[in-house]
C-alpha cells in the first residue's frame, strides 16, 4: 500500500497541536486588511478580532490552481498519493481550483492517486472530517477507505452556530440589510446551520445570546448519535469564556469522550465576525 498525505487548508481551523500530532498538511491562506496582506497565522486571534471590533473589514483570498499544484506536487514527487479535504464549494471556488489542479497533475503523475473531496463543511466541521481521516490513516486505513468514510460521513457533520454581529453576514450576502438592522435593534441572534448542500442557512432568530446557546445544546441532544463515545468540536470568534461554558455544559450533560476547542481563524472569521460560537458533532443527518 502506497503512503499518502492528508491535506486541507486554513479554513479547517484545526489547532496546531493536532495538525502536528496527526501529520496533516494545511495550506496556509492569506487575507487583506487595510491594504496589507497577512498570512492567516500572522496575527494572534485577539489582534485580529479587535481589528474587526474596531470596524476594519478584511477581505479573503482563495488558493489558486498553481498554489494547489505546488503543494500537491511536493508529495507526488516523493512518490506519495494524496487526499485533499477542502472548504464547502458553496462558500468558495477553491474546491474547483483543487479539482482542476488534480486533473492536470494526474496527467503528469499517472501512477499516483489524487483524491479531492468537497467537505460540504466549514471551520471545525471541515476540521472534524480531516481529524477523523488522519486518525484513520494512523490506524492503518488505506486511501480508499479514508476517502469512502469522509464521503459517507460528510453530511452527518452537524454545524450549529450563532454570530454576534449581523453585519458580517449582511456583507457576505447571507442576510439582507433590513434583517441586519432590525436584528441588531432587537438583539436577535440568528441560529445558523450548514445544510446537505454545504450552504449556510438560518434556522431561527432568537432574542439574546444565552437563549441561543441553550438551543445549540438542545440541537446536540436531539441530533447527535452515540455522543458519549465521540469527540466534539467547538470554535469561537475570540469568546473563549463562552466556548468553555458550552463545553462544560456538554461534559456535564452528555459525558462525551473529548471536546476540541479552537479559535475561528481569520479566513472564516472575516465572514462571521467576533463573538461567533459554533458546535460541531456527528449526527444521523444535518
């Protein structure tokens, strides 16, 4: 069985210690803030989110075809196969760029296997798939077995989250200007999820942050499967106390195996804003 590499990108929001421990390749991405280009790990989370709180609006970039080809070629030249698990194609053209790069490289490396997967997920939902893929690789699963597991389970990764500032969703075209103004005036916190097509959807609008957290807990209770034996993921936009609070509730009520918490990185965070709180878990469906 040929060796293979698991690759993802910065939108997976995985903690550095997991990336290193599981030998995952993460393609670093860039964003632009006040006409300056930053790599996604250049500012610490507090600096980045304070910039957003002060009204600075970053713009994000995609990984282009040539960047994918450079990354993929490094492992193909080393006689290794690869599997790339990327951000939902509903949010970005990066998946299509990776597909094009893979097709071009398959002509140059006809004996190598290049697998490109649309995760239909984002942030630590995407990261959860990468995490399990890497764990399976370490436990001896073949490239085909990992690809099959990710393809079968990607629409079972549940994303439930809230944002604190509706204007970031408005800027990204996810809600209308009228909804953003009215929601902010009435302190509405939309409860959002990602559907089976990998698209962002609003489940309901709830008045108050604490009430929204309670409903996220109720979704976990209703939709999760075999939760006591699972690892859950929580990401946040520089609100670590809220993340720890919801993690403690989950530990107390469900006795889960483990919870991995990490900041939402600048690429996703540019579109969700400070104060975002998200929970990710495996369910029977989304």
